[in-house]
């Protein structure tokens, strides 16, 4: 196994997607049989946390969050019929390695070079355009264009599980770039909610998980209300903006379950359209 620096957040998200098929009951929120491969030689360790304590409400909430947000974004790609899919902070996403949509949409995975080198060492082959970006020094649109992205055609941009780890000026800067993409471009951006905007289950989740997040060296830096996120999108070139609750990330029938998965109010998806 090639030893590379890899985000603990990316590993835990992939572990949640992998464990969903092993711990939870059908119907599945997301069918991701590739996620376990992304974990490399840590697969047993990371998945066993869920397997040994699958009913733990924090672990169940994490599985629900990472699977449902991905399902919503990929369903949006299918509905919009866009042929360019940009994943900002792609981490260990597996869309290009498992989805039939990968044959009709060019996939551009944007992330730190070290993360991408790790992923290349564990991922199966797939139609991926890797776009290594150091956001402190590289121009996002320049790097995308060099990788084959067509800025004259609309795209779907997925930005999941990332903004909470960035400072507000960095979030604003990235949205300003995406806001210059072709009219009709859509973004699905997840943001963690601050205190006073979560439900009781969301507060319990944050209370349980935040010390672990800090200890991992990847603390949350920006928690945004739906109004704050909508304002930021509108002033950076987005017209239509809607806030999507976790319970609406997948069809309501998928929440009628016999296991412990249930939607909570801890993060939201902002869905917006350029122009």
C-alpha cells in the first residue's frame, strides 16, 4: 500500500458509505459497493466501528448523512441531464467507479494532490479527470479547464462535507468562482448548521462528534444558517436558491425503515443555479 497523507474526514465518509450496505437494512439510501476499496488496508478497522455498534445513534446519523447527501446530488445530476460533474473536495467519492451516469457525464474530481495520489493507489479504474488543486495557490477554473472542463457548458457541482472545514473567506472565494460558470450550472453544497438551528438530535450529534473532529486535526471552522448560505450564494452569481432538509434528500419512502437510520437536522444542502 502506498503511504500517503489522507484526510480522516474523507476516510470516515467512505467508511459510512461502505458500512451502510453491511449494517443497515434495505431499502438502501445509496448502493456503494466500491467505498470499501477506498479504505485500503484500514477497511476492517473503519468498517468494524459501525459493524460492532451499528445502532449507535451517532454512527447511524453519520451513515445517513453521507449516503443521503450523495444520493441527492447524483439524483440531481440525472434529473438535470448535465454532462459535466465537478466534485469539489471529492475525497474518496466513488461515483465514477460505480454509476452508469459516469458514461454520460465527464467527472472532474477536485482535491488536494496528496489525497488524489492516495485515491489513485486504492481506487479501481474509472472515467475520472483528476484535478489536483492547492486552493491557496491555484486557480480553480484554470486547473479545471486544463483537465478538459468546458466553461461554456453548464455543469453540476457537488460540494459535500467540505465547507464546515473552511474559513468563511475561503467559502466565499470558491463560490465566487463557481458563480462564473456557464448559466444553468447547478451547485449542491452541504453546510453544517450552527447552534440554535439544529434539532435535538442534531445537537446531540454535534456534542458527541465535535471533540473527535478537533482531535483529528480537522476542526469545523464555519457553521452556516440557511439564510447565511443563501445570501452568500446570491451575492456570488446564483439566482434560484433553495435549502433542502435532510429528510428531503431522498424519497420519503426510504425513511420508512426497520433499522436506526433517520434524518436529523444537523446539516443542510443548498441547491442553487447560476444566473
